[in-house]
């Protein structure tokens, strides 16, 4: 289900169908809306893919930062002086000469500085990707809102009377009502009564439904919607879904 306030929306659609004379441009309007919807779906799929990539990259950076931080901590411990005199004496005694000792200290300090520079670069890269991730998520929220508006416009442009079993072109599949219903639920939510997608919730992905709505109530609301828009036929709704990927 992809429509917010569907009862109100279809009342508007019904009034429109009663008082507005169909024009030759109506099919063009529907076609244009469908084209916009397809383009929006493509952009959203691309954004979803980018988000998945960014999340993987951020996870890899987190692992790299953790490993490098452990290495940097180990280096830092090697130059920490909790007992200065004894530590220096031990290092001198383990070196062949004062020169070796100095070179060793310089080398450790350079390694320590390099490790911290690399950590800073990794953290900056993680921050940049995190910002990009948030931008993509915000873009998806906007796309979902745009998609909702398109679906509402389509629902008004193609009123419920267009989908009665007697006159609908969407009745070409020889399947049962139960199977058609199961097909829609599978595509919308994989049968998950707690599925969330923006403002959509539940097995039927109904708009503005409160989270936690019991399955039985979801079933009843979905059936009421099918009764109103598709004259009670899940088969007609499923055939429409095949064509448009919403119902």
C-alpha cells in the first residue's frame, strides 16, 4: 500500500470521477506520472546502493582505525617513561652506542608521528563518508515523500472505478484471491507485519499506520482498501501491481 490517508484520497477521486469529464489528456497525465515514478524509483535504487557501499566503507574504516590505534598505542607505550632513569639505562645498555640509542629514539618518534597522522587521515575519511551517508539518507527521505505524492496523484488520476473485475484490463492471471493477496504481501514486505519503509508500515505497507498495529487489524484495513479501490478483488489489485509496482 503506498497511499497516505487513503480513504480521504479516494473520496476525492470519487468526487473527481463524478464531476469531472474525462479529457483526451488524462492518459497523457497518467503516462507522465508513471514516467516520473519510474525515474524516481531508479534514483532511489541508486541511492540505496550508494548507502550500502558507504556503510561497508565506513565499517572497513572503523576496523582499520581500531587496528592502527592499537599499533599507535603500542608505539606510544614503547616511548613512555614511567621510570625515566631506569628506562633510559635499559635502552642504552641494549644499544651498541649512544648514537644507536639516539637513532632508535628518533626512529620510534617518527613512527609514532606517522601513525598518528595516518589515524587522523582515516578519521577524516570516515567523517567525510559519514556526512555523505547522512546526505543520501536525507535524499531518500525526500524521494519517499515525492514518491508518495506521485502515488496519490496517480490514485486520483486513475480512480477506483477503473478497476472493477468486469471492466478491468488487469484480470489476465488465473490465480486465486488468496494467492493474489499473498503475492502482494510478499512483494510489499516479505510477509513482515512490522516492516517499516518511511511512512509505510506493516505487511501491506499502508501509509500512516501506527507502528505496532496488530496483524488482524492490518488485514482488515487492507481488505477495506481493496474493497474500496478494486471492488474487493485481490486478483485485480495484483495485476495492477504487476504493471505499476504499487496498488
